[in-house]
């Protein structure tokens, strides 16, 4: 059986689409379709069911993928092992959320570059979880950091770390609550403080309110800025309250530039995942970065 046909088959099986598989393989969609039809004729059985959006494997297709994929991944690993000594020739394309990638991932990965900067090449891009996972699936990135666990066989995710969310504001707002300027000490008092967020939908504040208070925030966003570091700057300047990852505001908390307005018994957490296309950890430069970030995350949690 032609290994090229098997490689195309496994890629389609993981991608769930001839179009997406063609992009990953660097082939035209008709070429991928032709290869799958050739393999189906050789086996005498259909491997995929064509649907309006993508394809789904038949039972025979699933069985073949289960048998063939590990061996194809092993062959890739053997082929790629020869470039281990030439690690500096490989470029890692990393994508993730701007704040976490900039504050956590990139500083950790710079150690792979070596003192002369020749040990590792990296290109980074920022985006939402949906954008980074779509880009990874399309072959634009090698490794993605995401707060969403991907579905399907094309992408493989590993839990990296959990981030704790903290409700913070400038000290003067905490003083107003403590002095009784606002009625009550629960969410009703907090909702009289302006909100600083990254989006009109208040994703961080809404998640915090649902987890801690079992309710929805009533106040709309007063300051809406698209970066959590900008949110912290606004909060420090006294614009209002915000929900921020603890790693991002720890220094500001220690300097008393902001204070925690609420300390729940169980703080809300959000999980980050390291995501790759299934099978690509056989490539040394991706495996090295993946392992390095996992190791670094031990100090982040």
C-alpha cells in the first residue's frame, strides 16, 4: 500500500475535511480527493461519508486510521530525528492570547535561543482561542496556547496550567465600600463601581459573577479595552473594578496599587491548554518547545 496514500488518508481523518487536509498537505483538493478514491478502490470499501460540511469516517476508516496513524507518526519521528542536531534551522510558529503569551510563554521560550541567539527561531502571533485554534488547524501555527480545549482528532491538547481570577480595584474604591458609601457588602455594592473589561460582553466579570455570586453583573462596561494589561493600567488609575488573572496583577497587589475587593473560598480558575496538530510532536522543534513550556508551567501554577 502506498505510504503517500496512507498519509493523505490519516490527514483527512484527523482534519475531517478534504479542503483542510489539502491545505495541511500542500496539495489541491482534487488531488486529495483522487488519492482517497484510489485508496478506497484498493481496499474495496468506502473510508469516508461525504457530508455538506466535511467528511466523517466509516467504521473501516476508523479502523484503518487506528492501525496506520501511530506507524506514520513513528516514521515522521524517524525522519525528523536527523535534524535534532540542526535545531537552530527550525522555526517554531507559536500562537496564543496576547497577555499570557507575552508574560509567560515567550520569556520561557527565550531560554531555548541560547546565549548567542542561534539555538532556536520563533515567530509569535496573538489571537482569541478560536482564531489560534483555526490557525493551528490550517497549518499556520505549530503550537497554540488556548483557553478552549479543541474537539476532533486533528488537534491534540495538553492541560498546561490554571490561572486564578481576582476581583480588583484601586484602593479608593475599596475604601468606599468599607466606609459604607455603597449599600451592602455583596455584589449589589460592587455593581455600583464602574467596570473595566476587554469586551462589551464582560467575559471576565460575567464568569466571576456566575462562579462566585451565582448571578449576572448588572453594571455595563465603562472602560472597554482589548488587552488585559491595558485593563490593569485603567484599574490602577482608578477607572473602576476588573477581574484579572492573578499572575498579571500580583506585582500591583504587592505594591498596593490595586486591592482585592473579594476573597472567595474557591476562586474562579481558567485552564490553559497547549495544542498541536496530532502527530506533530514527532518534530523535534515542536516537541522541545512543548516540553519546555510544560516544565516552565510547574512554576506558574
